[in-house]
C-alpha cells in the first residue's frame, strides 16, 4: 500500500529547555521496532510483520513473507532490521523474527529480498534462539568489521545467560551468510559476549568499539562497553556490582528505569532511545549520562542522518493489548 506523505514540515513541537524541535515525519505507525537509513530512504519494521520503505515522501508498507509464520504476541514479532553492507547492490536485508506459539516461542535471524510488493525470506542465518513473551533481545547490526551482531534475551532462565551452549542472554557474531567467524572468542560458537539480560541496543564508535544497551530488572539498566569473550554478569551481578572475570557497566540507571532500546553513535556521544525515559539520553565514553531531549513518548529506536536524528515510538507496552499509536519523528537542534 502506497501513501503520499506531506508531514516533513508539519506538527512541530518546540522544546525550549534543550533548544530543539520535534517534527512528525510519519504518523499512523503501529508498534515499529527498528529504523535504518540508506541513500535518502528509510526502512522501518513494524512488529506485526511489515517492512516499510519511505522514499521521496512516499510510504510503501510491505509484508514480510517467511517460511514459518511471524508470532506477533506480547513483546515478540518482527523486530530488528539490518541492511547488508552491500545492500544497494544486493537488496538483501537481515531481520530478527519471533515465531512458534505462545507456549513454545523461538527466535531466528533471516535474510529477505524485495519481491514485488513483498519481502521474501531467502535464507536462515541463525535459528533456535530461545524466545520469551518479553525478553527476546532482537537487535541486529553490521559492525565495522563486516560481521553481523545479534542481541538475544535471557528468557527469565537464570542458567542460560552464563551457559555458552545456549544462545540466550548473549551478543552473537556471525558472518553475513550466518557462519561462525574463525576469530570468534569461543571456537565454533556464534557467542561473542555473555551474561546479558535483555540487550536491545548496538552501536560502535569511530574507533570500532562496541557498545550494548540492555534492560535491567527493576532499574539498573545498563550501557556496556563490550569486548570479545566478555562476561557482563547477568544474573550473578547487576548495576555496579563486581565479580572476578565479569565486567561492570560503563553506565547504569541505579534505582530508576530508562528502559533502553536502540543505540546510536553521533560522532561524539552515544544516543540511547529510552522507552520509560520517554526521550533520548546522551552517554559519553566516560559513562556520564544526561537527557539529550525529552519527547514525552516511548522511544524505541533512533538513527542519525544528515537531516537530523530520526526516532520511532512504541507507545504501547509489550504487556498491553491492542494497537500502538506511534509515529516517526525528526529531532532538530
């Protein structure tokens, strides 16, 4: 379905406290989860199973056709999105898919290509990732090394995040074809780091350092500087607690809750999309945290472009029911 949009200069809300404005680029989204930009076009997943393209002011909302059905239930559905480094030539896109039944949930990472008015699965890159109603991780992104990184949730199982035989509670690293790289920290395993609770943000700074944002439990959300083979402690440590062989976070929220999701690097700081924070937080490489701007809506993901910072909202909690009234916004300094 194609829609012509006329929102690029409409619905501006001044935020004098930070000297910024927010404008609505696209209204009427329903639980979008990831946004990516490529050569002036925007790509947005919606949890129910669509991958939309916004180009030259026109929105094309296209279904994703998969070999097993997408399970759109609670916090599961069509989640993360990554455009392959060769996307402009190959048209290949990576997606994180929740599937199965409410009683037996799984996740997998798939590749899709555009086929007329739909995106069709072409291969499975990672499968048999444990699933959960709320804690699935779900972010996928290509690093500066050309490898694909994947975040997975702990699924409320205290053993899995520390178990190298389980894909739950991890950051995974695979080749663009889904193979295990020969230089992964655990030979033969896609696991890149372990001890994560529900990581949903991936970003690299200009030096190629990986940062991961993850939900804590009753506060103590984290931003971690992630190293190959690193153990980030969950569920054995949290917040600023320490333990031999485990890493404390770069920054953590203490007793408050950010509910962090998407993470981006703007050239100077990390920008963290906050669901509970209802805005974007700026996190320095020294671990200092401040509010970059307040939107008054649950921010799910952000992308930095030459035209400003673009963000998508998911205003319904995954614990809720019904449609989520969401939009794509642009934040201008």
